[in-house]
C-alpha cells in the first residue's frame, strides 16, 4: 500500500494516522497482524498509537514468542516517548519471565541496560540483583541474571567471581557451569 509512505512524505500526518488506525482495526483479533500494524506505526513516528495498539492486543491469546516480541516493541515505544522507567519496568517483567538460556535474553538485557541513565540507577540494579541472589540461595537463574547484568556493565571480573562462587555452592548446576564457560570464552 503506497498511501502511507506518500502521506508521510507529504506531511499529511492526520491522514496517515487515520490510515494506521484503520489498519489496526482491520487486524482484528490477530496478534501477529496487530504487531505488524504497531511496527508500521512506529516507523511512521506514531509511537503512542503503536503502544495503544500493543496494549489493546496484549490480552489476546498468542504464542509465547509473540508475547516476548510484544514486550520488546512496547518497551521501545515507551522509550521513544521518553517514558524510560515504564520501558524499564516492562523489560524487567520480561526478564523475570524468560529463562536464563532463552535465545533473545542478551538482546533484552542490552535493551534494558540502554535505559540506565545514571550511576545510581546502575548501582541500584546491581544491588537488587545481588539481593535476589542472597534471598534465593541455590537459584542458578538469579546468579546468572546478576552475572548478565555485571557483564552488561562491563564488570567481567565481578561477574566471573559471582559465577565461580555459585559454582562452588551449586556444583551440580549445568546452567552455572555453562554461563561460567561462556564468560571465560568471552573474556579471552
């Protein structure tokens, strides 16, 4: 459909926005189509409309992978709207939902760390992750989450120390072993 790019190029944003709303309505209850419409809205600079579309469709039944994509795109829309704390909260909720070996976790962590604006925020994140580890002894996911955070902040040695300590406390954990080996390989 050539109408939308032409309307945007000509500065007819009211018409473009109307067209985008129609596309969202046409997507009905199809979460994949709603996601496509939201992406198109974001490419047109209509982050608020994209976010509303995503939020409306979030209650629809959808595959887990699509719900992850919804959260990632919604967080991006919020960040584009200068709502960094809301974006961070959504990504934190998403990180709590996905496993430590989930293939998109590094991307989600990078997006989350990109929202950190001050040293205080960074230190608060680390403190919370350390508390999660302390409050959940034997929880490999909490340790790996802390290590991911430390690596994201380029504190490789600290991350390695946390993983090695956890490896001694949980020698049976293959996840800790894999995370340690992966970090050692990365540090070479």
